């Protein structure tokens, strides 16, 4: 067993000539790098100020990545590999990754740097442009995603809409997932229509408590304070998120045994009337998967195997809804990201310019749905996909918030947010800032949708049934204002024909009252 070196000046094996870099979201124990112990290689895992400072992150997110990196370093060393694990204490003098790598190579007379394909464009560019005298640099596949990186260009075209459903079907066929011969199991590809049930009062007591861990991150929190790392959210010395393979597999097992049975039915549901209202039937595996602690293939295979052994209790509808998120949506947004970068980051098709309201950082708003989704995000660094899409995301769309600010908030606050997965979901799916590359219509909705899918409206300061009165739900007038001001953009969209017909059916006085109400709200956005 090799000791983890916690200093740059550690005495490495005299044969060492290669540095293999492992980024914080590349904790893949199954990677081919680790099949054999090689005394000529040192693996470098480093906490970096550049990674804590490009956006203000949730404190639990930083703790989770740093704790998982430390656990991974220990696991590699236990397997006999040479590992250099550097904390912020050791990397403080180095403002950028390249200068750290150059220093280590010079210190130990190394002549080769190897790294895995980064999932964020800025890191890929940084490493691609790495040019150190006398040092050879080589990029390897991360061996994590199902769709190989080099195949993205054959599945996606820059600035063109690719229908996710058809991509998902191709992936199902290619990897033989939930297939029987060349046809989908159950006779249909998608059970989305059965995945939209709301939670009734009788369902609330059946929601299982979430499986939580207790990883001591007090030293990491102290280190963040010592190095003046600015963070957001609620800090806890005991981190509830999984930070190694054992815990990630426990969470996967828990999902299969207790949550999968109703996941599909209630995957879009929201409630404030359960102690498990923040977790519901969701797996909460996204951090572990995105950090590559556990692979999407392993997750899919485990879920399908559990369903096959328990088909009398668990329906195909539950399983397909979960598989679609991993095999379909996750792989899809990665393709959208890479084929459209670097230009994707500047897209703002609707010319949204308003600043993000202050309550996105405090949850101090009278809109109960927004308060609940934001407070939950601050407390747990987590909200499920409908809270992100149809609460905070929809509100930002209707209010015309600058997508740069929306991007930064989503990227910072969520534990699973890495730019490749966050940006297409935010700038594309929720904000329509990409002009339709991801979505064929904007995901805009009035308070009626929230009332249908949640119980938030029942205890809200605002009345979801009203549009123009003083206590009317802000989503209502903001929705119609959005529809009206973007009529030139969406008026001919066949998926929005009915919406515009409904707008035109309103008399002029009603339309004027709605627009006036919305304009008053927009002028006082910070006070809702």
C-alpha cells in the first residue's frame, strides 16, 4: 500500500516520470488507468482556488467534492498507487492549474502529463492549451458516459434542434436497454404521460424518509474559512451526501428498494407537507454520478435488474421514467453542451436583461412555491428537476431575468451542477435563451400548473385563482405578459397556437389590466 502524499515536495518513487491528473469530477475507480499499479506514475488530485472562485458555490457542494476527492485519493493509495492529494493549504500559491502542474513536474523532473477529457469547456481548453517545455501532454477518455465523446458530432449539429425523444430511442437501441428484439419493452418508448401525478393527502404518509449520511467535513469547512472561499447555503459539519462508492451504492440500493416503486408516478410532484418534501421519490444520485463515483451504466443496470426481480410490485412505467433521465436526458444535454460550445454561453434569444432578485439568495419572498424551492436549495444544495424547471426556472423566464445570472445561480447552488449539465438545462430548457436548440417551445406556465402539481398554493400569501388583484399570484399576469411581449417570437409556433388563441379571446380591458399588473410586478420584482 502506498501512502497519500499531502505535500508537493514529497519523495516520489525514483522511477516516476508521469503525472496523471484527476479532476474533482473524475473519481472513476473503474477507469483503465487503475487496472495496474505503475511505479512510474503519480496521480495528482488537487483542491484549487480556481475551482472555488469561478462562481460562488454552495458550501455543501464544495465540501462534497473535496471530501470525495480525499476519499478517492485514499482508495487509490490503498490499492498501491502513488497519489499526491493536495488541499488548498498546499495549492494556495498557484492561482491556475497549469502553474501547479508545471511546478510539480519541475520539482520531480517529470516529463509526461496525462489527463482525462474534462467535462467543462473551460478546463478542456485550459489543458488543451497546456504547453510546458520538455513535457508531453496527452488526453484520455473519461470512460464514464455511454455515448463516446468522439460520437457527439455524429449525433448533434451546432445550433440545430435535435429531438431528445429520437436521440433517446437511438440510445435505447444502441445499448439494448429496455428492448425486446428491435422494439421497446411494453410496446411504447415513453411513459411520460403516466409520470405526471400529483401527491394527494393520502399519499403523503407513504413517502419514505431519505437515506442520509454523516460525513465529517468540519476540517474542510475550516479550510474554506481559512482561505476565504466565498460560498452560499447552509453549512453542516456532517455532510448528508455520498462521497465514496460504498455510500453511492447504498443510496442506489435504497432507491431501488424504497423509492423506485413510485418514482415514475410522482417524479414531477411537489409538496411542502412531508418531512421528506425535499427528497420525495428521487434517487438523489446526481452528485455521485456527475462526480463519476458511480457510473450511469451501473445505475441503469441495477435499476432494471431490481425491476426484473420485482415486477409484481414495480411497473415498467416507474423504471422507464428513471432510465429516460439517465440514458436519455443526461447524455442528451452533454451532447448539446459540447456541440454548441463556446458560443452557447452567450446565447440570449429573448434578450432577457433583468437582474436576479435578491430572494434567490435568501428565500425571503411571499411566493410560497419560490420560497420553498429556494429555501430547500439553500438548506440541501438540492431541488428536483420540476422545482428547477417549473418554479425557479419558470419564474426567471417569465420575469425576463438575464440568463447569465440564472446560469450562475444554478451552477453555484446545486450539488450536482457542473457546467456541461447545468447550462443546457438552464440556458436552454428553462430560459429558452438558446432560441430552441433544446426546447421547441418555452417552458412557461401560470400558477395553474403549480397548483396542479403541488400543494404550495394552499398556504401562499397570493391567490392562484386571481390575475390582476393586489393579492393575485404573480405567475399569472407574468405568464400572459411573457406571452404578449414575445408574440412575434412564438406566435407562429404550432405548439403555442392554443395559448395565443386564449389570449386573443380576452377583451381589451382584461388584457390591459393583466399587462399593467405584470408591469407593476416587474418594477417591484425584489419585493414579491
